[in-house]
C-alpha cells in the first residue's frame, strides 16, 4: 500500500510533462483523463488506509522511480513528434503494467485477509489501469506507431 501510494503520487507528478510533450490529440486527451483518474486513485488509497485505521503514508518505490526516469531519458532522445508520441505510449504502458501487478497483488492479499471491502475499492482502480493500458494500445496500433515508423 505504501509502495503504490508513493508510485501513484510520482505518476501524478510526471503525467503533466507527458501530456505537454504529446502531439496526438487522442493521446493527449487519454493522458489527461488518466491524470484525473490517478488523482482519484490516490484518494481511494487514502480511503483504504483509513479502513485499516491508518494514515496514508508512502515509501519510496525504486521501480516506479526507475520507470519514470527511463521515460524522461527516452523522451529526451526522441526529437520527431510522432516518435515522441510512440515513446510516451511505451513509457506510459510500462507505468500501467507496474500498477496492474501491484493492485493485482493487493487485491489478492485483501481477499486472503477477509477484506472484501478493501478488495472492492482497489478493484475499481485496477479496472481503470487495465482500461488505460488498452486505450494506449489502441492509440498506438490505430495511428501512432505507423506515423512514427
Ligand atoms: Fe494509477
Ligand atoms: Fe529498462
Ligand atoms: Zn485492506
Ligand atoms: Fe495508471
């Protein structure tokens, strides 16, 4: 919980840069939508901490720091706008996949501990992460990868 709480906050901090650097309108809009979802996901985590009688607290997630650092490196190298869009999608999908593993595990742990209430809250977020990932695949396959090539 502390790991993903930190990770979500870093994602919320980094998404505005990706949005600003994106050119494809659907990609920009998709990332803006997911930034709003991310802010809501942070509140959901605070709710689950509260359901455990705890105050929300983060702990450094080296994996998310690394994924975001790689994203900023790769964006620094790409100078063509279409290539930049393809790079943004590849980085954003790495973020989504990390989140999917974390929420999947947290939901399994919550169920094992008899906390269906926590599992249900976390499941809403997992559904959003899956949808964000699918949307990125769709944008890449519909247009961005071909233009970048
Ligand atoms: Fe998230
Ligand atoms: Fe890598
Ligand atoms: Zn719980
Ligand atoms: Fe996400």
